[in-house]
């Protein structure tokens, strides 16, 4: 059961969260979008999905109630539940095609269009700062969930907007486990006090949460190794492993769990711990230990 999150909530003197109203098993109650700053123009972090008029209406009302407007839009990564609402927001709020919309570039570089090319991204560099009245945000490259993922350090609060690198509850999915683990370690080294995630509630015990994520991934790898060792004479698929290991996970989340397990398996293969075989493109794995 996920935590109920208000559609609009002030989280601090410089942060208002507006919920994207796109709930799903992967997005929890929906995408968290954040209005950051204290002045007449503020930064919006992430934009939810397209086709959510109640969300856009809530965003418009929140800005009006606080006597402010959008200075620029920052998106933590390319996934549709974070960038999909850009065109709707720009159009409804009449921000104009010159509104600055910033993110980190994809790796390898590739063309990224917004709304068929009517809007364009401005690309940030790792470590670049975005300043608005009352808030200083530092972009930090944290790949793993996606190749372009960034978090944003809010210097005035020693807090981090984590995008999908860390969620408010549950664990995150990722494209590349090796780089994801490095990103988690980087976040621990920052020693933040608080996390503002892309989905789920605010995390007060930031370092403890980050360490829990690291420990969880290490635990999963240990479980995978144990199951493969126990079934040493068999070749097992990622889904075979999920059905044994993820006993408390709803079946609707099994495909996402299988993707995570696959990343663990790829990492373990590189380390020489397991061997991969293929049957009609369906990979299966066996322990070498």
C-alpha cells in the first residue's frame, strides 16, 4: 500500500509539490513535480505525463495562489512520466516557445524532440548550477536508472531531488546496475539531510535510505547466487529467479523485477560467477561456483 500524497502540498519555505495524478504500479501515487524558489519566478522540476488536465490546473492554481510563474523547467531524465507533460504545461500556462527546458544529454548523444520539435532542450553540464530567488540547485550526473539521469542538490536545505534514482518508498528500476550502484555511492558521499523523490513521500533519513538501497541490491545479488547454486544442474531464466525470490511482490511487478534480475545476472556474468546460454534469444543462466 503506497502512502497517500496530497495533490498540492507545501514541503518547505521554498518547495511546493504538485502531484502529477498519473498513478500506476511503477509511478506509485504519481510523478512528483516540484515548484522551487521564493520569488516571482521559480523553477519547476519534472512535468508528469501528457493528458492530465487536472494536474495542469492544479499547477496553474498553485502558481497563481503564490503570486509566481515558471522561470524554467528542469527534467531529471527522459522517461515519459517526467517529460510528457512539458507541452501541456507550456501551452496551458502560455509560457511561450522560448521557455528554457533543461536536462542532461543522453549517452550516446541523440536527438531529443519535444512536441514534434516545437520546443527544444537546453543541455546542462554535470555540476552546473541553476539559480532562482531563494534556491540554488546543482545538477549532478547519476546514471543507471537512465543514461541521462541527474539529481538536483538544493544547497539551502542540503537536500536532493532524486528523480527516479531513489523513490520515497519501494526500490527503483535501472538500465545499468554497475553505474546505478556508483550513483548511489555518489549520493551517500554527499551526506544529504533529506530526499525529495520523483515518486513517493519525502525521505527524512536520507543517508539511511541510500544505504538501504545499496544493501538491498547486494542482498538481491546474494539471493540470485544462492538460487543458482541450489539449482546448479539447471539453466534458469530471470523470470524463474523472480518467481522464487520475489515472493512478497505482486505479480503485476514481475516483469520489472525480471529486468532488475537480468541486470544483476549481466553484472555477475562479467565477474565470471555465472554462465549465460541462449535458446531462441531467451537467455538462461547457470552458476560457475
